[in-house]
């Protein structure tokens, strides 16, 4: 899918015109950014302008929390495709002069009869860094080992005895035998 139809760097603010492929779709600002970068690599006339937008994020909020990735329009606005439709933006989009969301768009170049609704849906996330101290506790290690055994070691279901046997790593020595008739929320080894 093509995102950008054209870019006009000669006006202020500069304008990124969206392509007809964006009609009725969801777009993340990262997609616009990636295509803008690709166009600047291949179109010599766009290289004379400063970047139209940047992607930033992972900025510390303190306490091990960080922001999600977001796009910053640099003296630039986005113009939706000139046909009536709903445009869904699924990421954070801000301008370098302090606006966000629908205010990052310029509908002035559109035909007077065109109605474009912009559904701005920024993610409700933050990145959290969890310090583990470098090692698992003995209890965490035992729990992880049991989970691994239950997932990867040899298992044998005996439908006559209604049991499931989980074997040791050697695949021959039984480690746990579970009764399948019991309530699954309270499975205990026999």
C-alpha cells in the first residue's frame, strides 16, 4: 500500500499529501515516516529539505517507565486524500509547535465538498523496564523448571487409568503422574 502521494516542501507549513490507498484504512505514523524516508532516498528534489518528520520515543518517564514511539511533524502537516472518508491514525502524532492528533492534519487543500473524519487513536501504553537483579530466586527457578518439564518432557496419557505421566529428562523415568478425573484447577502429582 502506498501511503504518500506527494510532498510539498516549498510552503509553510510543509505538506505531506496522502495517497488514495489510505482511504478507509488505518495508518500508523511510523508507516508515514518510513515512506517519507524512502522517498527522500530516491527523490533528489526532496533531499534539499530538512526532514519532514521524525520518530522518537523510549524517553524516560522516571521509575523505570518509558514513552512509546511517536512521530513529530517538523513544520509539516498531513493532508488526507481528497475524497470523503474516515482516516484512522493508530499511533501518537504530534507537531513541533505543540499540537497533537487531528491538529497535525490540514484539510484546507481539500475540495469544499470533501468530508474527512480523522479518528485519532493513540496507544494507551508505556514501556516499563523491570530490573531482575540478574538471577532468578530458587523458587522462581523451580517453578520455571516444572513449567519446562510439563511443556517439553515426554508425556504419556493412559485413558484406562485416566492418568497423564510426565517423564524425567531421560524420557524413561516417571516424574509426575496426574489423575485426569480430578478437577483441573487442583491437579497434584500422585
